[in-house]
């Protein structure tokens, strides 16, 4: 009997368990008072019939025990559970409490899934990264300036050119997104009338809802060739469509709504009486914004920019399609460069050999990326939270 | 500030400077808004301009004689015997039909026989064969079938391939393009709607004209089912625990900070997690909707927990107190009163989370969803373990092909993807408008 049928059979057993538990409770009460509603007794019986055997099943499978003996044990546990459930069904039994304890346990477990995910990310990547560093010197990984993987071994896997590309592209992206997003937010919250707001806010939100693969293709087939034909080639700056500029510009567009909506929230949290005070002293609107609102909102805006930076560093599809694959340490914004995320993708797609440092390096790159973005996120969330408390 | 203004009616230089600064600031704000909206318009414009072509396809409409002795050599109409006739035979039938049709229309050409045959897609014989095998009564009949034209010919009708390209491209010749012009004039070759783009499977490098999104749409739908089935109940349960039951202590704080951070972790990290845990450790097969769905479910979970938490917080505490005062347990108060009232908000958040998951590409690259898949996955639950593609992964796959015809397909697929996202987001907005209450 395959395991799936065993599980299905146990789940089916919950129907008679419910009916029997409920009926037994009603007949045991014999017209007197039950502690809980009859349905609770049914559910209590179901819990005891289904959960222990399924737990046992998982435990046995996890320990590597399978076969008829294990299945028989699981089936026996189900029947024993049903028997025990019926035995404890008496009018004084607090069935509702039992059921609610079970539900509360499930709710707790569900909230632990998120913790388990983080733990899974960290542990799996730590494990593979340790294997990588047993094959490849960590000093070479962190301090070498050459990235040149080879299939035959003898690869040079220095992270510095990748980090440089990541930082360069993210800087270009932020140089586009922060001024545009911030000015848009200021204009929307301080100047714009309700009609302009009603059009522009949803439009920017659409920009945020577009999947990154769309931006990637936009970079590859529209922005890249356009920059090459109208900017780079006439000025003699370069001849490739994939470049830091292409990826940075498109990523900047992607981040505009991110910066603008976060800053908009933050600016609108600045108390109105600060504005009124500045205007009453004779400041013009722009003076009021620059001298009063922005300084008050600064911590929140910094948090928003940090969150955007973390996005930019972790962004994958735009750089995979728009930035190129050559690992370079160069200052030329019209040259193709590559990022940490691009190399994670290229080292792990296709037939990767998970005992070779060329594939395992991707986990070290992933862990680095995770650590950097985590640090940025924690810092940004901390700043934003501190800021919120200031005006609440 | 020592010198007083000369007159109330004339502005002194300082005020003029301040006014100018004000105007500059205002203009900067407007420019930023214009830049954002312009970027959106350019993006959407290029999607529409580049992608709509994928929904139309050039076809050659000629009468084809399905000679009984060719398609059914045994003469019995037996399905097994007819299935032994390969696409090569059908290719010859189509080639002969094209020659006849050109002669009948009086079109002369300098193209060689091979070049004439290459006007028609390599996929056309297979589709004709499938049609005959489905409806054996067609054998021996003469009928006009629309046959897919080759990708380069299709590109020529769209203006992507030009005479200048024909000089350099070994897959197409000037004689073929002239022939195509003549066939268009004679009404044998025309572009019409291409519903197969939504239903057909992916196609190999040499036949972009046959490539469709069927497997990708099915794969994405399977993954969305898994994401919904896993992350909605788990996310809502976690949110209920954190909002309604968890004691305010360090441990709960840790969980909440962890969830907020998890929502901001780059999506590719979830792909690395899926590869390490689900594929390398648990041994699940690559390229399957199950693994893709699990990874996307983990990625969507924090989004759903956060939005469900906000929806639960928005229910006024008075309702809980009233239920408790009437003797309900805390669990009953939550499940009978708070949760139903929070449901519209929770569902809105879930739809937005699903929309994010639908467009997510990076993690899918790492778990092999970009593999070339030619067969539809089976029906669930077994089909969840069949190799499949996904919409965004298929788009990425097409951008990596050599033939530019695939890039146009990729833009077409983006239209499909954006249309699905639009429907989902519209549903979320409608749900919010219709069901949400203001307290």
C-alpha cells in the first residue's frame, strides 16, 4: 500500500471519528448537561484520531523507516487514537478546550514557518558555503580581483569584481530613482491637487506592479539599443547594448514608485502644525519643505532609500538581461559589467556539478547577498520604526 | 534685514530670488512626476508595439490532397497503421500541394524546390498529421488547410525581415521573399489571428512560428494553486497567532522582525533555498510545478502574513470584547467574528501576493523551470511532478534564443502576463471596494 493511500485512509477515518465522538457525547449526556457543544466532542475525537498517526508517519519517514511494519504501526496508532478519543468522551470532558488547544498549536506552528524559512536559508547556504571554502581559499574569494570560472578547474573566483558591478549598477539606479521618486513624493503630497494625485499615484503604483522580467526585456530590447545608438556610439563611449547605464537606468525606473510611495507615507506623517508654523513665519512653500518638512522626514527618507538600495542589490532579472556577463573592475558606465545575482544564476543553471567549486561558489555569493541585504533591511526598518515613534 | 522694502508694490531682489527658487522647486517636482509617468508610458507603449504581433501569424492557405494511399497505406482506416505514417510523408504532401497551388495561381518563381518547400514551417506537417490522425475520415479528401508559414516569411510580412537581411541570412533568400510577395498578392499567404499562441507548446530554435504558451500557462496555473493552497492558510494562521494570541514578548518580536525582513529578502535567495533544500536535499525533481510552487509559496508567505495582520488589526477591539462578554472563548471570538470581518482585506492581500508570485522569475531559473519542455504536464496531483514551464520563465527562455522571432513572442507573452496581473489586481480592487467596511 503506498503511503499516499495510507494517509488518505487516515484522513477518511476522521469522518467516523467525528460522528462517533459526537454521538457518544450526546448519548452519554442522556439529556443532562455537556461541558461543550456536541460538535466539539466530534472534533476532539478527530484530532486524536488523525494527528498522532500522521505525526508518527512523518517521524518514521524522517527516520528512514518505511515498509509494511511502519505502516502497520501508523494504522494501529490511528485506531488506538480513535479508541482513546471515544474512551475519554464523557459529559464532564472539556472538549472545547482540547479542540482549541489543538488549533492554537496549529496557529503557533504556522507562525514558526517563517522562522524555519529563515533558518533554512541560512543553514543551507552556510552548509554549502563551508563545502565551498573547503575547496577554495576564502581569502581568494573575498580579496581576489579576478572572476574567471573554468570548467576544468583552476578557476579564479574573486567576488570583488561582482561586488563592484553590483554597487555601480545600484548607485546608478539610486541616482535615477531617489531624486525622481523623492521630488514626485514631495510634489504629490505638498503641491498636487486631488485630480493630479488621483491620476499620478495609481500610475506610479502600476510601475511597481510590473514584474521585473518585463523591465529586463525592456532593458534588453529598448533601452540598451537606444542608449547605444543615440548616446554611447555617437560620443564614442562604447558599442555594447548591455551596460551599467542600461541596467542602472531601467532599475532606477523600477525603483521610482518604491521610493516615492515610501517617502510619500513618511512626508505625510510630518505633523501639519510644523508646516503651518513655517508658512506663518513667511516661508515660501519650497522653503517650508526644504527647511522644515524634509529635515523632519529625513530619517524616514533615509530608511526608504536604504530599502530601495537593498532591492537594487538583490534585483536579478534586469541585470541578467541588461548588464551583461563580463566581470570587470572598471569605471566606464557604458561597459558591460556583472553582478552577484547574475553570477548566482549563471553558476547554478544548466547541469551544475554540486561537488565543484564553480557551482558551490553560488551559495557563497548567495550568503553574501543575503547578509548584505539583511543588514540593510534591518537598519532601514529600525530607522523607519524609530521615526514613526517620534511623531506618534 | 536692516533695510526696509522700498515699496509694497515692487519686489526687492531678495524676494524675487525666493520666488524664483520656489518656481524652480515646483518645476522640479512636476518634472519628476512627468518623468515617472513618461517612463510608464514608454514601457507600456513598447510592450504593446512589440508584443501584439505575436497574436497574429502568417499562414499559407492552399488546397491539400490527402491521398488515401499516402496517409493510410493499409487502406483499412486502422488508427495504428495510420500513426505509422511519419511527418516526412505529410511534408511531401504539403510540398506537392504548394507546387500545384503556385502553378494554379500562375505564380512563377526563381526559387529552387528546396526554397519553395522552406516557405512552410517545419511544424506544419506535424500539425497536419495530428489533424488527420484525429479525424481519419479526412483521408482521400481535398481540403483547404491553413498551413503555418516559416518564421522568416512571417517576419517578412511583419517587416522584421527585409530584403537586406535575406542577403546575410542563410535561412532565407531573396527569391523566397519575392515569392512571398507574389503569394500575398494572389491571396495564398496572409496573416490572421493565432489562438495557438496561447495553447501550443514551446517549439525548438528553428520553428519560432509554432511556439506557444500552453505549457507555461498551465505550469503557472499549477504553481499558483500550490501557492494559494499553502501560503493562504499558513499565512492567515500565522497572522492570527501573532495578532490575537501571541504574548507580547521578545520571542514574538523576533518572529515579527523576521517576517518583515523575509519580505525584503531578494527573491533569488529563495531560489537558492529551493535548490538546496527541495532539490538537492529532498530529491524532488527539477523543473516541476511542485518545487516552483513551494518556493513561491515560501516567498509569498511573509506578504500574506503582513497584509492579513493589518486586516485583523483593522477590526475594532469592541467586537472581540462583545463576543467575549457573551461567553465566547477567545478562539470562538476570532473565528466567528474577527476573521470573517477581516476576510476581504485578507483576500485582497492574498491576491496581490499571488500576482507578485505569478510575475516572479529569478527563483524559477535556479530550480530548472527554464528547461525546454515540449509536453503538457498531466492533470494534478500527478501532473504537479511533471516538467513544466512558467510564464515569466518562458519569457526569459525566449529572450535567450538566437532567432529574433522569439523576442517578439516574448513580448507577446508579456502581454498575456500583464493581462493576467491586471485581472488579478482589478479583482483585488473590486473586492476591497465591495466588501471593505470603514469602522
